[in-house]
């Protein structure tokens, strides 16, 4: 899986609040908030997933 520099930058801004992985078998990206009541998001498109994570209430928009 080749990621763009922009994708890598956006992933690095997730910090330790989110875990992100690529499910090769199901061909989708998974993001899970590292909290017992955290959100679990799935998308086939990484950019869409990163947009959804950024829109979560606990993740205020950042400049960039």
C-alpha cells in the first residue's frame, strides 16, 4: 500500500487518540478511537476515512 505524503501527514496528526489499519482481506481502512467508548469507522477510501476522523467531535480541525 503506497500512501501519499499528504496521507502520511494526516495520519501523523491523529496522535495516540486513534489506531488505523488496512484490512487486506476486506479491502478497507479501519480507524478506532483508543477509548473504551470510542468510535469505530470503516471506509474503502483512506482520504474519506481521514475526513471522517477529522470531523469527529474530539478532533477539532487543524490548520494545514
